[in-house]
């Protein structure tokens, strides 16, 4: 009989409270002795915060990171094939969502191993929940190009797609390049486009703020350097309702009032 592969979310940062992980998820974690992890050191830190007594437990760590070849997957899943339950952890948030793990889960399905995703924090979902942007139609694009011209073209294409489909566009950046990404968005996108910045989610320094690009241009931009952040764009119906020519809509009046209060 094969074991089960549990996909286990971890906290979104070292300063995040372990209380962001539900008790039912922790209960599964406490009984597993086979863990597939992105970084063993980070996994041990998370386990200690979760109340796992590492000095009293023999937990075997199998490393799965961005450099792990697919040829290694059968070896990693061998304990599950032999009947042991296993847990899949990434360094932060949900495995397989902008983190390693999808190919392993796909291989587990092919091998007849039951997959059980558990509840926990996802920065992408939390950012969308807090943005006020369209949660019925959205797309996550991962990382945009680094090169300036390609990134500008990508942002223009995302704005066009959002406007055509009324679809929220979600993407991320390597934290030390966040400020450059923010500057690029402010430069490339139209004034009526809505931009939500969601940084340090679940941490004491959390920032979630949605404004039009025009409003962001008129204020001091937050410093996002080395802060895990999610960027969300909307140029669809929700964004176009806020342009000055349509400022008499309820949302337009609220945004205009917010601008006056901040001056």
C-alpha cells in the first residue's frame, strides 16, 4: 500500500507567527518523518517554530529545489511508494505555487500516490483577497523579464490583456529588484490602471494598498527593497471607472476623497 504525499504550506517569513498555520496542518506535520524540502536549514527553523522536537525525532530530509532534475523524483518518492507518508515543504508559502514542487506532485499522481494539499498561507491568494481587484478572473505570471525593454513590453501586454478581459494580472519579482519593478510599472502603465502592492504579508510590517497609477505617481512610493511582494494590475472595468472623466462614480469619488485627505 502506498503512502500519502501531504503538500504543506509554511509561514511567509521568519517573523510570521506560527499561528498562520492551522492546527490541523500542524497535526499532520508533527507525525511525519519523511519531508521533501527546499532548504533543510529553513525547514528545521520552521519545524522548531511549529513545535517539532527535532532532538527527539529522526526526520529524513529529501532536498527538492529549482536545480533538482526530474530524474531524481522517483528516488525522492521511493518512501511513499513503499508505504510511508511524506510531506512536501517549500521555504515559504505553498509548494508548487511560484515554488518548487509541481513536478513532484505530478509524478506522485502518475505513480498512484495520493496527494493531500493542506491549508495554509499563500501570498498570491492573500494579495488578491486584499486588493479589491477582480477575483473572478485573474492570471498569475510569475516573474516578468529583467531586461528593461522586454519588461516594458510585458507590462504593456498585461495592461492590454487586463483591459480586454477585465482580468487581474498578478506577478512577482526577486525582492532586491522590487523597487525597479515598481518604478517600471509606474512608468509603463496608464494613469487609470489600478495597482495593488502587497508586501510582507502576515508579517508585522505588512503593506496592502491599491491605488490608480496616477495616484501612485503623486505620492512617495513605498520602499519594497528585499521585502517579499506581490504586484497586481487591473485595467479592466474596475480600473477604468476611476479615471478623472468618470470621477462621479462612487469608487471614483472615494479615491478622489482619499487623495484630498492625504494632501
